[in-house]
């Protein structure tokens, strides 16, 4: 789950990482009011994607009136596909230097990794390798002081400088927050030096969805479409796509391969739906109902049972067909665990299932074209 | 021959009294796996499919010689279960559980390293040395002995591939599911290395997907250090950028881990890449015929 900048900054503040003075506004009046206290201000669109500065999502104001006007222009605008519902109004900083600091997860080394650079402010992927310090952190011991000293040394900072001491504190606190909040990413770009103070001028925070059960105090941010949300409530992964063949498969890889094969034969999948992970027949029945909501031309169910059982799938299908009249064709491919039982259940309702994935996919594409 | 597990491997099931644990303990027994004990805190003394249940892994290990464990406990307790297995000296642990917090997964891997244990998963279907030992949740009837090694990130997709192989007359030596999460124990390279050492594995099928850079690393390894031929299939060609397709592994971000980069890395390493799952046997046939002709 990605957080808006203002939410990330309020978490930083809680953990003792300095952030600029400011507050979030939902109306131009609020933005003007906040600016009264700040003098001059930066008005930043709150959207869940980067690159908003270049896209015109950040404005400057020297008076409350100007701030109101800037907020009015930004609020309601669409930037990079995201609608701006809030702006963050902050003090203007006297920036001397921009740094980059982030902690994320390194899949290869299987540990947290700290990434820092003296070339902050731009996309980290555009910064030359020699300006980047990467440090894997032992998850069992944590961000030990010696590790922080190594980072400071590799960055070429002066150990005696006041700003270096502040930087070291921020590294330690950022790691604390990263671990305590089950974060997947905590990124400060830029981390600025302004008037001798090191301050997080931006905040990108992503929290692990799997840890929500133990992070109950954290806010929830909705990034999903209506149908995606309903699927999430069922515990299923769903992604909306553009096409007309509704797809239910099991397993993320299999679901992706199902989309690939439909496209290969010239079909257009309407969605990605992974009904795997041992979902029962009740959940699957509701998943099929969900697919119908988008009014596809064909439904394609592609199941290779493992932990998912074919009889559960068959029961789900017959349950939905028994409850409502479905006027579009349903193409079923069903093999794997409890396959015979599943086929028997389908046959009792005069339904049949394919054995081979590509034959079933070809049929689904053919029916969608009719 | 096979890798990681064989006919002598004695297996413990953690979470054996749960719905999945008990069902799959039965399936593993039916496959011929030596499931010798189960653990479920508070259920010690019970039996599941005639398998004795203990309250702790320590208690189970006191009564049985256990080589491997399979974990079915819910995500919130999975880290604890894995650490319990390591502390009792179990050296191979397959974690079936999905949705484990990634911070827990990192701790599991760090502890495994200290204890010298190998972790398969999390969010895996497990591993099977065909005809000898299945530690996982895959459907029994598709895993018949043969000479093809299979290593995959995704579960169901490997059943599909293994099913296609079987249809074409190819059995499997060992099939390993790495798991779909961002942090998993075994990598493609780890498993390829084992297959390379296994005299009975004639060729390997690698099933990858978009996201991360595990396939690219595997390509490097194949190019530099492997003699056994490898054939690949990659899922996610049609996936739109920036969308998370189910598991954390399957996401393309900022142009990294794309289908194109993986496909070209593999082809560059001499690995044929199938467009569709059912084309894998044909590519295998070609590469094996080419080899034999030499």
C-alpha cells in the first residue's frame, strides 16, 4: 500500500525525522489559511506517483492569496492519471544541497538495503553508479552504528560536520520506522540541507499489505477500482484490463500465462483474476459473479487444481449458473486435484470442461469474436 | 537420482490438523512420501491419517528422525513455525503459506543461513522428486519419474508445464517451486546448480515470470557454468506495466524485470524460450536431439 507524501511525512515526524512545517489542505481556503502562518509556501499535489514536479503538480506562493489560487488550480486536476484531492502546503526551504536516502527490500540478498546518494532530487536510476552507496543491512542485528559510519564515510561526508550528525540520526530513525511499520519502501528524495538543518523534503512510503493485520494503527489508502476492491475483500488478486474475455485462473503465473495465451490467439482479456491459494467454492462463486459485473462477451475459467480443488471450482460454477441466468458462453478448462469429481459435478448440469489450455483458450477467443 | 529429497527423506508436517495440512498430508502419503509426524500446538497425541501429532517440533524430533518439514500454518505464525523447525535441526523446510509479511520472510532467511537450513518458498507448492518423495501440494498424478528437471517461480503454471511434458512422454526427476513472493529461500541459480550436478537430469525446464531479476541471473549462470541444456517459458508477456499481477514477484516497475529483458538474456545464454506452455516439450525434443546427434 502506497502512502501519500503528507501521510509519509506524518509517520516520519512520529519517528523523529525532521520534515518541513506545513499541513494538508482540501480547499483553496484551507491552503490560504495554512500559508498565513508560513509566509511563503510550496503547494504540492498529493498523488500516488512520482514525477509530479515536471508534470506541473508543484507550485510556489508568496502570499495566502497566491496559495489559494495555486491550490485552486491544482485541486481536482488530473496529473499523470491521478486526480488531485489534496495539496500539501509547506514552508519554502532555503536549499543548499539535495541528497537521496531510501531503505527498501533486496530480493537477491534477502535483506533490507539502504541506498544513499549525494545526488538527490533526480530519479535515482539516472544517477551514475559512482555516486550511489548501497548497503545491505543484517535484518537480525539492524542498523548498527558502525554501519551508519560506513555509509557516511562512503558518501564522503565530513564526520565532524553538524549536518553529518543529523544525517546519521535520520538514517537510524528511518530504519527504525522501516522495520517497525513493515515497510517495503521508505524513500526521501530529496533529503535536503537547508539553513544547516537536514530535512526530509519528500516522503515515499509503501507498507506491506501482508502485514496489515499487525499494523492496525496505520491509515488505509484506496488505490483500487470498485471491482478490484470487491475482489480484495474476497482475498483475491484482481486487476482490471481493457478486453472482453473475463478470466478466472488459479495461481499468479498461471493467470498471467492465461492472459498471454488469449492474446496470442488474438483475444482480449478483460481482467486478471487469480482465484488460487485454496479459495473455497463460496469465494469462487462470488468471484465469478464479480466477472459478470463487467459484462464480458465470454467467461474463461482456466483451473489446474493443486491446493485449489476441482470439485470446489465445479461447485462454484454450478452454484452461480443455478442462481442467475447467464447469457454469455462460459468456457471451462479443469484439471488437477479432484478432477474426476469436478467433471462429474459439471456433467450433472450438462456442462463440459476442456482438458487442454490452448484448446480452451482458442475456443474462448472464437466465441468472443462472434 | 534426484535433488534435495529422495525416497529416504522423512517428513514432518507443521500445521497438520488444519484443513490444508490434513488434506495434503493425506495426499503426500498417497504419493509415497514418508510422512512420519505432524505438529499442531495443543493437539499432541492425536492422529491424522494415522500420522502421530505432537505439540512441538522438538517433541516430534525426539521420537522420529526428521529430514524435512512442510509448513501449512497461517501467515501470522509462519515465521515462528520456520524458526521452530530450524532450532530442532531440520535442514530442509518448505513453506507453503502465502501472504507472509516480507519482513518475516527476511528474518526467516537470515535465521536459515545461521542454521544451515534450506528454505523452499514461502508461497510455494513445494518440491517433488518424482516417484520418490513429494513435499508439497501439487496434484499427485502428473509427477511421474523421468529425466527432466523443472524449476519454477509459479505453482499452477508448473503443473501445466509438467502436464504437457508428461503428455509428450517426459517424466520429471525433481520439480522445485521457488515460490511467488519477493523474498524466497531458493533461487533459480541454486536449483540449476543442483541439477547440473545430478547425473540423471538430462535437461531442465525453467518457468519464469516478469518482475525481479532472477531469470536474468539464471541466464548468466547458464551461460557461464552449465552443460545440461535448459529450456524456458516466461509468463507475463501481455501484462501492463506497473500493475501487480497477483504475487509480489510479478510486477514490472520502471522498465525493470520486463518480459523482453528476460527473454533476450535467456536467448543470449542459448536457452530456447517457448511462446506458449504447450510448446515446451517440442523445444526440449529439439535440444535433446541436437545433443544426442553430437
